C-alpha cells in the first residue's frame, strides 16, 4: 500500500514553453440556431435575443456570436435567430420593448464596444472594452449593465465573462464559460512517449500547450488569480516543482531537493504553495513562501503525507496520509492542533479537494481494483457528516471543483485511456477531450 501511495507522489519534469505569451486561437462560433420571425411558443426555457451594437470594426464586435454559443451550450434558453431581430439599436436610443415582445423575446442582450459612445467606458480602462446590457423585456428594464475589458486574448474572453454574468442573473448560478481546465495529455510510445501540460476552456475548446516533456508531468494547480500554474516534474534526473507564468510564458523552478518534490497546492492568497517533500527520507507536507522560498514543515508523521487541498478561507488543509496503515483523508488547522481523520469509505480514501464554499470534500474512494469519486459533507469543525458517491467508476480519480461549486471535473480510465468527465448540476455527465489520453484535471478560478 505504501508503494502504491508513493506512486501518487511521483513528480515529473516539464518546461514552460519558452518564447511568446500564450495566445488564444480564433473563435469559430456557429450562428444562433432558432429560426423564424419570433421565438417558438412551444420552446422550453426563456427566449433570448443577442444583438451587436456599435462599430463593426471594433474587436468587441466579435463578442455576440461567442455569447450566443455559450448560452446555447447552457441548454436552458432559446435564441432568437439573428436575422429575425428588429433594426439594430445603438447605445443612444431607448430599447423598443414592444418590438421584442412581439417576437416573444424574454431577454435582450446588447453587446458592443464601450468606446462607441462617450461616457460608457470604464474609468481607467485601457484599450477596447466590451459593454454589456441585459434587458428584461417583459418588465422593460435593464437588469445587468457592465463593462468588461478586452485583453490580449481577444474579445472571446470578455464575451465568456458576459455569458457568465447573464447566466448568474437568470439562474442564480454564475456560469463557467470564462474558466479553463488544465490537464495532462499523454502520447504513448515507449521511450518516445510525450507528456503535455495543456489548458482548454470548460467545453474542451481553445486548447493550448504550455509545457511538454518526454518525462511524466503531474499535479497542475492554478494560482488563485489564474495567472500561474504550478506543477511537478523532472530535470536532469531530479524531481522539481515549477511555476509557469501564463502571461509571459516564463518558467521558474521553485524547488528541487533530494528525493520527492511534488503535489503542489496554492494557498487562497496566492503567497504559499503546499508541497510534499522527502529530502530522500519520509514524505511530509511543507509550506513554501513563493517569493522568498522560505519553507515550513507542517506534518512530521512516519506515514506518507501528500495531496494537500486548502480550505477556501486558508485556515485549514485536507491531505492524504497512510499514517494509520491505509490511505485516509485528514483535515488540519493551520494554526495548530491534531489532524482529524475522515471515516473510511472504502479500502482507501485519498485525493481530497475542497469545494469553493468549504462545506464539502470531494475524495477518491478505492474499493480494490475500482475507484469512485465521493463527496464528504463537512460540519463546522471540518469533521465528516454525510457521504455520497457521485461517480460510477470503475477507475475515477483527481476530482477538482469548478469555481461556482456546482460542477466538478475528474479523470476516468476507460479501455486503458484516460478521459475527463464533468459532473454538472442534477448529476448529468459530459466528457471532454475524448480523442486524447488525458488525466490530472484542475479547474481554474474565474479568470477576470
């Protein structure tokens, strides 16, 4: 068992791709699908019309098709066909609500460059800005008004952010369109095998490779601001932990001591990384100050301690340990006290991941050859309450919550090839990157 748990610790070499900062690829977005002069009366869900406003030569003019695709993916709305819209308004004119009501539109989305009319641009903003208005047509009022910056990634990111805000207003839950998932893609080929640390959006699109190696890559983890990824790797036959800056593409080696250096996890304030280090002896959890490199030992048991997850308030951690003879999940207050052991839900319980509200731990439950993802619902002392399985196996691992807490991604193995599966609200499942051998998912924070 100790040998099996040690495999979880094995770090890997990678190198942040040198050269230019990451660039998003061009968005290819289908047109809105609903056809006809008005929204169908029988359509399930609410009808939304999305209209581009402002200068067509602005980068912001590319946003409406992206928002249309996002809201189609949400599956809760009908979109009015763009060709069925009344005359396109501009920012200086009042909305003609009667015309939209006649087309049975419930909500109207207006998107375009904020600099097309004086006074719309966010104070202090630089460059282009996407201006968003969401109108409740039935109540004849604006319910969302915002300015979203367009960065070097282009208008797609701002459009995804607009989609998230719209979904939050209409459903009460913020969307996940402006988030990414980091993962490891593997190409098997014996000595010629390759490992790539990649990121994509939450629908598996807009993939980018940020690190590549012939040695295994493991344990990607996002900084709280979404601008850096830490991961484990090998260099010159020695394990190390690296940080990649996603804006510049620069890679920094944080630590490479004798023995194990791996399983990094960012603190909620972004100042500290929890790591598993062994210095050639027993693997324990350490905290390392990212700026100074100062480290502090947190555990000192004879067992293997690894797979740290921080509570959202930064006051506690959860981790995996075999100090009792089998892998179990423990929680520990940062300011002191003894670790609290979670109950045994199978032969082994491991790989804890805190939900964004800190009320739940997703874990991997090993039941012999099979493993499934379970949820431990915590009480106010971070002790176990109720428990439920949320995946069916047979080999599921590495759960990671979406920043809204409503969805969760995990790795699954099928026919000896890794997959990424997303469990959405209501228990529905979808798969991304089905044409690759993928593993080790980590969901980003909101990237705005």
